[in-house]
């Protein structure tokens, strides 16, 4: 690693101020950033750790029924504390990485990084969640901006994520067993006014909504409703683990499994 | 260089650390606690697992500065002060839960975290929990058996392989 200073503010205001200096970067749980730094793929002058900010920790249910998760909340805490209010989201959090990774990695860190094979982006997009930063609220549909791209401005911090809780939901991940990321994952969320489907791990532009499936499932929430749909291989990721056609196939398979699990 | 202070195995400690100093380096080089092993240094293998405020973490993927003020437990803190092994360590010895032994500190620390959460896990739960701990000797069978034995369950029916 190149040399850098590290600060550990205890308030959002202090963190925002610290991030105002040149070449400063936020540090969530570090489960992606620290390996990146070790490979010298990033060279910040200063890291601002968000792990000491109490107001960014924890899970609660708001008056409007939305599930609110602090941006610095580790996956293990979401897996435990969101289980009653939003079981599909808790199950997703409980399948990220391994137990030690889940004790450090955070929801805000995952969303700020927007890895094209990460799990949380699928939950956020399928749920129509709201990303609350120190400066504004961003709708999920406006937040994700291509592979590793987001609507976040320089120095902007995710302080909370607000999830509307669907009537039924499931996340089904086809595990890439070495990395434990999704080779392809589908999050299906059924709300009173329709169904949302988000796919991760498959698209070259990162997480995306599968609108044809949403229309079909909003009409009839059964795996069979997907039977006549086909997914184009154009724009899918291709790597040594799977071809474009393989991933396109998995999109449909994993969505059908998610519908079956949610409807069951 | 700034000093980082924490409690390690019940003792207040303080050592110099750069911003980029990993918790694993702080423990091994700063404090001389070399029981925590660094295998892959890329957060895959789990040899470096320690507990920070009671939670298992990979100490190669956390900065020392992030553990400022924390309660840290390493493999050196698992046995009694007189050297008597704890139940998990003793079970690893009794059931030959190691071959080369390099992964053992991380295995024991992960096992301790598992049994804290789930005192009587099934074999499948033990294997699932150890996803982030790699034994390069592939000696998982007796590791799993040792952890089940440490939880007080009867392992006499599990063949020694």
C-alpha cells in the first residue's frame, strides 16, 4: 500500500469536513477498498473511516413502514436485525461473503462501490429504495450509473438506505463459489401496485431492471409467467466463469426461482 | 507516527502505527503476537481471524487505527493463563483437527465465534460457517469434528478419515 493518513470521525458533519480535503476517500468496512489499496490500484492521501459514526449504525422501521438501515451498518447486523421486517433483504445480507467479511462490510460501502456482481444493488433497485446521503435523497432508479458508477458526488456519504417493504420478495443468487459474489442474482419484489425485478452479476452496465419480467409478473405472479420471455445475450458480462449466453439464461432461471420462493 | 491503543487479550496496549498499518501487522510486528497468521493477505483464507469487540474479523483486512479503543482477542488469549487449552483448542488436539497447523489460529477463532452464536451447530452449519477459512491441507473433516466435539456433541459416530 502507498502511505496515507487515516481519520476516524464520530459525526457525519466531521466526516464530510474531513472528506473535503484533497485526495481524501471514505472507508466503509474496507472489504473491497483494502484489497484494492494493497494492489496499489488506489492512492488516497487520506482515508476517512465511517465505522465510528454512531448515527450511521443500525436498523429501524420508520413511521411509514419503511425499513431504514444506517449506511455504516455491517451485513451481519442487517442479516440479524432486518429478519423480522424484511426477511428477503436479511437473507441477502446473510449470504454476502463469509461471516468475518459480514462483520466488517457495510451496506453503504457496497452501494457506493456498485460492483456489477454485488448483492445489495439488486435489493435496492428491486425494492425501489431511497439512498439518503448527507446532502440529499436519491431514488434507486436514479442512483446506479453503470459498472462501479453511481450518482454520488465527490465526498458525498450514504448515511441511510430506506427500503419500502414489499408484500413478498426473494433474492436468488447463483454463487460464484470462489469470490462469493453473484455470477447472476435476481431480486424479485411484489408490491401492491406491481412487481419489480432487478438483476445483478449479469449486465455489463451493472445492476438493471428486467422490465419484461416485471410486466409479466405484475399480471400473474407465478414462475410460469416468465415462460415465453427470452433474455438477449447482448450487453451481458462474459468472463471465464460464464459466457454472455450463459448469463442471459441464468437471468431467467434465477428470476423464476425467486418468484417461486417469494410466492411459496 | 501516531500511537494506536486498544485492549488485546485483556491487557491495555499501545503501539505506533501508520495509517496503512493493518491490524494483523500491528498484532504481529507491533506487539509480537505472532499466533495470528497471515496466509493470503487478500481476505480469502481466514488464517488471520481475530475477534474485535466480540466479532470475528479478518485482521489483514482492517486497519489498526479502526480498532482504536476496541477489545481484541487473538489466539494467544484463548488458553487459560496457566496454559490450559480451552475446550475448542483441546478438541482440535484430541481429534487431530490440524495437519500443518497454519490455518489453525483462524479456525479456532472462527469456531469460537460460531459457538458463541450457535452453541450446538449441525455439521452442515459448521461447514457453512467456515466458508471463509481455508485449510490448504484440506483437513476439514477433523476440523469440523473437533468443533462439533467442542460444542459438547457426540462425535463417536463420525469416522476418523
